[in-house]
């Protein structure tokens, strides 16, 4: 069987990067798609659109026509794919992934800020198809609704005023996931809600349903002399790691290779990449930390994504944020996630428009290759475009609106040429001329 990726050429703000090239749960999205689809299809092809796939010439060099066609800005996990393929094969014809707006995980997390789904007769169609006998026109394709098996998880002990205007502070966590990444908020959803929360929910579900699994977990913890959440069944540690004995690590947590964790650091339900350095007294909870990241002493992450090779300096707290690759955030910075007045939090959608994010609390987002000075305070859901430099000053201590590249502070500095722009949104339109 073939797997055919439809190229989504849009850039996700503020990264100015395609969704397929962003890290999701510390893995490039295109690589995650390839790994999940490998049990079903090995040969990989790309196309500009579904119409290109419908052209008979598209298959003239292929020995088979059965295929899975998907947009390359989609995130889907193996649990959704297994259920979808089983149902599609049972029906025997061409099928397309569909959602009901009654599904709480889709309604609460996937649909807000989205621009990729196609409304059709009370359903929402995703750009994910299965063609057992080769592509056919859309009129011959049957929509297939897969229950995401959502369950409510969240904050049950908060002041009532925090939830009275914007709904309960809860997440609808799916045991199966498919979501289009049209906004930076969807990266937060995929990493935290559909990733870390879902991993914990599946573990609890397995624990309740399987007595043998429960006994295995308990026996392993007793043998190691540790609490259950600290046992090796829940805390997976890679090779050549140095972890101080006073560090506290609770699972489910995955730690990569060549990781250093200092004294007093606390890690709870996280994904830690390779070559990461967490210094003394860092606090990480429900966060994804990319390869090569460095957190000096007393840095804190709560439900936050750091992509690869970034640094968050000491005494800085990031809450419900997404930070791109090769970015530095200075010491003593604070990223807030709650509007003091009961105004809805708005964020950029896939078309670059501000819309209701459907979140009572939400942090900010920083693109790639940014430099943020010390002591900055960032208001909820504000974004800082890739390649921006912010120098902390009396004029710019609080970031209360989105910061585009044109407003980067480095334009006013004498050494501006030292900071190169790497993620120009118009870079694909520019023609590079050969120098002689």
C-alpha cells in the first residue's frame, strides 16, 4: 500500500514554518506520520493536492493503487489509525475521516482556530482518506466517524471565578487522536492534551482493565524499592544519563540519551529529549522538552513545549506556552496564562485571524531563533514572531500585544547585522541569484 502526503504549504504563525517541519512531542511531524503509517504502507509519495492524486498518470510508475492519502499538517496517533483502518476495511470502499461536532475532544480542542476541516451535512471532514482500489472522486467516498473516546481531565480545585465566564478548567482528553495543526495552539493541544494527558489516561485505563498489568507494576515498584510513579515501568531513561539522587521524577515520563538532571529538580509526566541539561531545582510538569535544550537553575515549565536547542534562563516560569527552536528566554521572565478581566482569550488561527481560543487559560508562543531579554512579562496568548529580539526596558517590560519581526528591537541596535533572519515568511517567493 502507498502513503501519499498532500503538501500543505502554509506557514504556521509565529514560526513561519510549515506544520510538517515543526516538532510534535519532540519529533518532527513528518517523521511521526511516517512512523505511525509504516505498519500499513511503506512506499511514500507526495502530491500537491488530491486532484493530482486522482490523475491516472500519478500511478503510472507504481505497481499498486491502494493508498492512504493525508494532508501533511495532520497529527494522528497509532490508536486512531488502527480504529480507522479497521472500520474502513470493514466497509470495503473508499473512506474519509470525519468528526461529529458532538465529540467533546474534537469540539473543544480540534475545531477552535481550525481552517482545514470541510463541513458536510453536520459533519466535519478531515483530509485523510483510505482508497483500497485507488483514488476515486469525492462523491464516492464514505465518511467514517471514529469515536475519540474522550474523558474529562483537569482542574477541579480552583476558585470558581476562574471558570465562571469561560467554562470549566478541564480538558477533554482523547484515547485516540487526529487533529489538523492550523495554529500554534494546536501544537499545545497535541503535545499536552492529546499527548501527555492522553498517555496518562491510557495508562490508567490499562491499569483498571488488566489485573496482570497492575500486578506487574506493583511487583516492579516493590522490587526496586520505589513508589509506583517512580518505577522503571513509568519512568523510561535513555543511555548515558546523569541524574542526581535528590531529583524527583514521576511518570509516565520519557527521558532521552545523554541527559543531565541536577539536584532538587522535579519532573512529572514529561517528555525529555536527547542531550538535555536540567540544572538544580528546576520544576517541570506536563511538559515537552526538545533535544539539546538547557534549563539553568530554578527554571520552571508547566504544560509547556520547548522545541530543540532552546534555553530558558534561571527563575523564569513558562505556563501553557509553546517555544520554537534555537530560542533564548532570559532570566526572571514570566508568561501569564489568565486574563484578570473575564474577556475571552483570543489566538491566531490558520488564516492569521484572531479568534476565540476556547481556553479559559492559555500562555504565549515564541517562534524560532528569538532572543528574549530578562525580566519580561508576557500577557496571555501573545505571540512573538520568529527571529525577533526583545530587549527588556522601561518601554518594553510588558508584552501586551503580538510582536512581529518588523518591531524587533534589534533593528535599533548598532550590531543589528549580527542577528540573521532565518525564517522569512516570503523566503519561498524569493529567487536566489547565483553570484559570480
